C-alpha cells in the first residue's frame, strides 16, 4: 500500500514532491526491494532539483534489472 500511495504523486497535477519524497522514503524503510525505492527516490529528487541527492540514490542501485533506469537517471542528472 505504501508504494501504491507513493506512486500516486506521478499521476496528479501539481504534485507535492516533498510529500512524495517522504512517501518513497517510507517505502524504502519497509520494502525488501530497495533498488526500486532508490530509483523512485532519485526521480523525485530530480523533480525537486536535488542532483546530488539523486546521484546518491542512483549510486545505491545494485540490481542488474535496474541498469536501464540507472543509466537513464544518470543521463538526466548530467543534463539538468
């Protein structure tokens, strides 16, 4: 349920990205799939203009299944 709530921020107009960040932090705390949460935390940090924090989250992603997301995030961090 926590991940479902956190994902709703992507679909609403004018989301509160600070609240989204807190929601994804909660997901990270309770989830066994940390990489998925790190991807989302990186995305939200980018929305907030926090490149350093986004890069920190990306550096924690370890699963090979997230390699495409990791590469895409690193490109976004470098170009924004």
